[in-house]
C-alpha cells in the first residue's frame, strides 16, 4: 500500500512558510518507503509468518508495525543501471527543517555493526554499553581474498550474520588490494545475501556498501546514488562521514555536477568545512573527468592555500600525479607544468618523501620524465628548459631520441642556443646519423639570434654532409630583413668559406639574392647575381630567380645582356628554361630587343645535347615568327626552317604573305651543341 500523501501547492507555502516544518514532522512519523523492485513472494511469506525484520540501527525509534518490509530481490539488494535520464535539478524541500535533526542523528549514531542475541536472522539493537565485535574467522578471510567477484553460497551460509557484517565492513576498505579491477559484484552479492537470506533491515552500512559497489567504472551509476539518497531521506537514515566520502568518490568516477554540489552543501551543513576539505581531491578529479579544467584548477589552488596554512596534506600524491597527467594529455601543457611547480613548492618545506628512492623533490621520477616529454613535444620553452637543466644536465634521466629531437626543435623555435646545442650534442654523442633537419634547426637558432657566422658554418657542414639536399634560407633571409647592413657580411663569409676549400651552402647566396629582390630593383639584382654566381658552383637558380622577378621588357633586356657574364659559370643543360623564357618574352614584347632574343637563341643551341630536344618550345618559335613578320625581318625564314625541324606546321596562306620579305641565304640560328 502506498504511503499517504498530502498535496501542498506553491501558494500555500508562500502564505504559510511554517508548513514545511509541520510537514516534516508528520512525514518523519510515517512508515519509511518500502524498497523498490522487491519480489512479492518473500514479502508475502514474511507477512504470513509474522516474522519481524528487526529495528533500524539508528537513534530513531519506530513503532513495531512501521518496520520496513524487506523483500527478495530488493532495490537495496541488487541495483542495475537505469536507462532513464538523470535529473539535472534536485530540490531538497525539507533541507532547512531537517538540519537540526540531521545533526542530532550524527551525534547519536550507533555502531555500524549491530550485535545479535541469537544466531537467527532477527537482529536487535545492542542494550549493553559496548557491543561485542565478532572475531574475523578463516571463512570470512576467504571472502576477502577470493579471486572472483562472486561468493559461493555455501561459504555465506557457514558464517553468522555479525561476521558477515564485519566482513562487509572489511571488504569496503580492502577490495582494491585483492582484485586487479574493482567491479563491485562481490559487495553486491554480500548485500543481496544479507537482505534476502538474513533479512537485514536497511541501514547506513548496507547503503554505503551499495555506494562503494557503484565505484565500478563499467556498471556503476550516479543515478543509483541519487535514488539511494532519496530512500535514506525517506527512511530517516542519516549518512555517515564514510558514506559521504564514498559518494563523492563515486561522483569522481561517474560525474554529476548538480548532484555533487547538492551533496557538498549537505556535507557543509552537517559536518562543516573539515569534511569538505577531505573530499576536495575527489571533487577535483570529478571536475577533470567532466572536462571542467578551469574549475578543477581553481579548486586545486584552494587546496594549495590550505596546505600552505597548515601541515596536513589535503591532496595525495596520486591525486597530484593524476591532475598533471590529465592536463598534459589534453594539451594544457603550461597548466600541467604550473601544477607540478605548485607541488614542488609544497614539498620543499617537507621532509616526508624527499629522500625516497625514485623521487626528486618528493615527486616521482615518472612524473618528471612525463612532463619533459610533454613540454618538449608541445615546444613549451619554459618547461622544457627548466626540466632539461634539472633532469638531463644533472644525469638523472636519459631522454629518448624523439624527446631529443623535440628539445632541439623547441630550442630552435624559441632561439635558445643552449637548449638547441645541448640536444644536438646529445644526439651526436649517441652515434645517431644526423639528418638535414637537425642541422637546419641549428641554422635557424643561430640566424634568429643574429649569429650569422655560426649559422653559415653549420649550413656549410650540412652541405658537405648531404650534397644535393635542398637547403632552406628562410632564417637567414629573416636576419637580412631585420638587419640589412649584414648583406655585405654574408658575401664576405661565403667568400672566406670558398677560399678555405669549404663547401659554400646554397642557402647563403639564395638568401642574399632574395633579399636584394625584395627591393624591386632589377639592376641591383643583376649585379648581385654577378657577384655571387661564382660561389654557387654552377647552379642556375640565380638566373631562374631573375626570370621570375622580371616584369617589363627592360627587365628582360637586362637579363639578356647579363647572360654572357654569368652564363659560362652555369652547368651545361640547366639554363635552357631561363633562356627559353628570355627569348620568348623579348620576342613577344614590341619593346624587347629582337637582336638580343636571337643572340640568346644562339646560346640555347650551345646547351642542346640533341636537336630533337624540346627547346626552343613552340610558343617561343611562334613569338619569333610574329615579331619577325611585324618587323619584316629576313630571319623569319630561318625561324620557319627551325619550326619545321621541330615538327611545327606553317600555314601555306601565311607563307604567300611573306613574299614581300626577302629570303637570304640559309642562316644558322642555334649554335652547335657544346660550342659558343
């Protein structure tokens, strides 16, 4: 039969606020709610036999006829996950009225383990001053050490009820020592047996056991904790400190922000700030699981303030390690490093744990190594530099090759010469084959610091170690843009390297030409190329760069005139692309010098290995035909012959229009291959 109800609307409560206290007094005398999901078979059997289930182990005296009925398969005995959504807002309607009652209950709490007068299933509250605590027996020890998460029924039947209750208490504190992964099934089995077979009434111990059982990361649920609190409030069972600790830990595993705040408010009302501080670690871990990193860090700073004021530790070492690990994995490297520094600051004034093996300043070496890895991977300079000096330079850890590469890149990115060179030397000392990326990182580091000679020296070593590898010049170019007066110094250093027989890095001349090209003066760019071309070891990059910078016919004329001075130093076969572009642009523009176009066409033949080569291209020859026809130049006939050699057909109609142009003797447009 359902419990009686009285409907109170909002208007009634506004007009008569004292109705809350009156209702609470009335509901406290009502029969506690019968636990849900109980099978009716066991309940009917108990009612027919008239058996008593005993008194609640609390200081509230209930009439005998109002004892809660414990039925087989109850909600208390075995719970499962619910598919319904959890309530986001829970209103404790009688919070103000029952504050005083809850405090009184806490002051008169009885022992969690009731004594029995017989071996029957009926338990009564002890009348003696001190209840006798049954000794733990060998069968009960078997329950604690069972490898499985289920308990054999025969083992349970061989133990008395007080022993089972004591075993349950021990199980709540020792479960983690005897199982690889906590599931809570053993606790649920024992609670189910106590309620269904031994007919134990609902009490704080059994409810707390169910809360601990919900620590199971797979089968646990915060919704069940919400229902447990409802049932305990309706049955007037006061939660203990151990219950609240277990509840907050449950919410660290299965977070529920609203429910956690409601529990913390109740804890503050009944127990004050002391218990709030004790559970703050689980609150922080729950906030991290909810991905509320900012709130977690605020709570952690509050804990640091508490620990600085007194000698007690409010945060365990495992809690600190967890916060650092989670923040680091989620990309909050700077915050993780700050948390580590907070912990080091707290451990500085403590002697405990500082001399232990495997620890540095009271912090495990694994945490130090992990933070060095994360800071170097995220290129966090402050953390990487501090940890490198504290760990690697002192010989406390041996970083991996990947960590050294990350440290080298971090130093290069932030222009930290000491950090970059330290990582580079560590890699070289291991006999690892260095790649161009290692040298390039050092070049960037030196160049960004303004050390031009060191940058070009390392670039020269790279060019000697890896010939033919493409070289980057961004860092040297940034230096020249930042300090233009060092442009002449670049040429002098490159010339000195050439005189010493060292390999001149291509990144030096390239950076110098790019810097001059930024000025937009083609004449200055041509002059710069004439100076550095002898240092480029036959590379045609400079000529190609001139062609890419040319915009007007005058620019192309300058390039064509400069070619005789810079062309002979280029490797055979490479300038064909630049020459082809020069000829085409000179011929296509009416202001271009046609004589220079044919002169560079002659030079193109010098680099042709075979006459079937694709140079000059079809568009270049067509540009020459159009220009010669427009100027009535007799060299058009030689261009036509060259086009036919390349397989390009000329329209006969166009041929008849050329009758006005005199046809001279055969003209050779391309120089013989390999001859000027």
